[in-house]
């Protein structure tokens, strides 16, 4: 009887221990599953952080590129503003020349004392007006070259201001009429006269640049529109017959160059 009682007690104790171990095992399973869930969440968070980091660096690099482009654009604008301000200051510091020879603009036309230089298919400016504008421009450039402190003798051509019948002479003394009306037979002389005027204007600009360099002016004088042979800013100045837009545009920027030279002279008197 005692042995059976002891055996029964031992069996009960073992069953209690087994139940306790089973419960602990179940608890460990629950804890393990919880840890697995945390690991999965951590891995998911890690992947999300990795993706955010990649996005961050992509955005950062895009921002750096945009910032660099912005800085370059800003620097370019600053340079343009400074150049424009200097040019405006030159144009403001005018003297009696500007009172006697007022260069301005009327829509697509450059004007000298109100006389338009050029014509358009829709605006048939009379030759008397064009000739008067050329005469004024010729007289102005000639007077500027002969002004005190300049005394410039043009090398290739000579200006002969004669009002509305002005001429340009080459090195051999051949005269080319700087006035119209122009026809097919006379157009080459008219073209040569305009090229001669451009040549003299370029020589005056070169003189201004050399004078600024000698005086240590930085930046030295520079034309806003480059003159190269019979072209100004890439536009040919030859008389076009019936295709007046480019010719008129070339004459307009030529007057801009002339006005800029006048402003330089005014600034240095």
C-alpha cells in the first residue's frame, strides 16, 4: 500500500513538472514568435531606412547640382548686370556731342536726330531721311576722331561728311557715295561706303581700347557688337534690295556701337 502511494505521488509530481515545462515551452514559443516579429519589423525598418538613405543621397546630389547651376547662373547674371551698369554709366556721361547728335531708337529703326536709318517692307522710309541719318552719323564719327585728345587718322578709309550727300574715300582716294537712292548699278558703291564707315568705327573702337589699356582701365573699352569686315554681330551690312529686315537691324546695332563710342569719348573728356 505504501509503495503504491509513493509511486502515485511520484507520478503526480512528474505530471506537474511536465505541465510546468509544457507551459514554459509554450511561453518560450510565444516569446520566440514575438522576437521573430520584432526582427521582421526591424528588417523592414532597416530596408525602409536604406531606401530613404538612397533617396536622400539622390535628392542631395540633385540639390548640389541645382545649387551649382544656380550659382553659375547667378554669377553670370551678376557679370551681365555689372557690364550693363558700366555701359549705362558710359551712356549717361554724355556731353555736347550727344546734344548735337542724338542717337536713339524708334521701334526697329536706329535714329540720329530723329532721322531713321534703314527701311522695312511695311515702312518705306524715304531716301532723303536715310541720307540725312547717314550724313549725321558720318559727321559725328569724323568729329569724334578729330576731337582734342584723340586726333585719330583712319588708316583704310576717310570720311567725307557732306550732309545728305556724304561720301567715304578709300586709300587711293576713290569716293563711294553714302547716299541713295540705290539701284543695281550703284549698290556696290553704296555697300563699299557702308563697309568703309564700319571700318572707321572699328578703328575708333580699337583706339579707345588701346587708350584704356594704356591708362590701366579694367575692363578696357569694348564694342557691344563686334565689327568684322562687312559684318556687324554677324549681320552683313550690304544693301539687300526688298529684304530690308537684316539690313535695318545691322544699321540699328551699328548706331548702338557708335553711341557707345560716343559715351566713351564723353567719359574721357
